[in-house]
């Protein structure tokens, strides 16, 4: 009987300990995010983490999905005070994010900062997308986005091969930060990759990087299309304003094509769709052959 009593006493004690045990610890909420660089911001939203974003750089604010998010300034000229005031725990940015002393201040204040290379290649875009997905704990979503990107680019490549035999269109890409600051995008730039993926020719491919718009170079480039980020169109006064510029005023017959700002600044998850939109503008898909009728 004593043994039975002692057993019940042990059971009672165990129940008492369990009753007073600490409650299970709730998982920590995912940290709020600051995203710097349109391609980075676009990727975070595409991965389903847009509800965690509390701040973006000025260029990212041009994206529809980020238009209502607070801005923290130009990506190369961030303010530590402005970023920290939003209470985010993690900053994800392109390699252009800075200046470096500000990023160091953020780290010293306890914020985690991670930057990703802005390599203007499809391979770089894939790696950046997957890297951001892994950092956000969403590797499978990242793989799905990469698969969709590849599928979109394959469609664009197939479409480009359908126009073989015809002369590829010549596109001149211009970035305008102000009426007096216009740059031509040469080889090795983000928009150069975009142009090449459409099957067109970068009319400024002989240049490397961004160079000031020069009349002689524009005439020699002989563009059939002029590509501008959407935010630059009103800055230059649209097609009428461009037609008054030295060089373009001497080239006849070119057409203006506007693309999203992100297409000039980084290769994001929507790259394949951007390529298709440019193809629609410069080389419309051939009309499908009419189906053979079976009736009399």
C-alpha cells in the first residue's frame, strides 16, 4: 500500500510540475524589411513577402506593388536615421546601396544588412532571385520563380527565332535623370541585356557602359527605336522633346518605346515579361495563318 501511495504521490507531483511549467514560446515574428533597388523590391514582393516591407528606395517606389510604401531616399545616398526610424530588422539591397559608412552604421545599430550583386546577366538574375528567396526562408518559392523566368525567356527566344531572315531592329536606350543629363546605354548594361534578349540590336553596342548622349554617335547608331524608362518620358518631353535633341533630330523615322524603370536598373523576376513587351513594340508577332476551312 505504501508503494501504491508513493506512486500516486509521484504522479501528483509530476502533474503539479507540468501545470506550473512555462508556456510554449511563440515563434518570433519575421523581421520587417527595407528593400533597396527595384529588382530587389520586385523580387521580395514576387516571393510573397511584400507585407513585411516598410521602406523602399526612391526608384523602387515606381513599382505598382511598392507605390504606397514609405521611401528612404536614393539608393546610393541613404540616411541611417531615416532607415532606422522605420523599425525594420533586415535591409536587402543591390550592390549599389550605400554609401558604405551608412550601411556600417545600420549594422552597428543592430540591423542586418545583405546586398546582392547587380550583374546584368540572366545567370546573375537567377542567382540573385534564389539568394533572396533563401534569405527570406522561401527556397521553394524561389525555385518556382526561376522556373517561370526561364519559361518566359524561352518563349521570347522562340519568338525571336521566328523572325530570322529579317533585319533585326536597332534600339537606342537612353536614360534621362534630367533634361540636361542624358546617357546612352552601351554594352554591359542591364538594358543592353534586355535588348539582346528581344532579338534586336543595341544601336550603341560599340560603347561600354553609360556614356553621354552625343549627336555624332546617335547619327552613327541610326536607331529605329528609342527606349526610355517610363519616368524619363515626361522629363524629355516625350517623343516631341526627343526629336529636338541633337542627333535624334537628324535621324528620321524612329519610334519611342517606354519600359518600366526597373528594366534599366536591374533584371528582376519579370524580365521575361519585359522582353515580351519590348518585342510587341519593335517586332510584333506575325499573324497566325488562317485555319483551313472544312466547310463547303
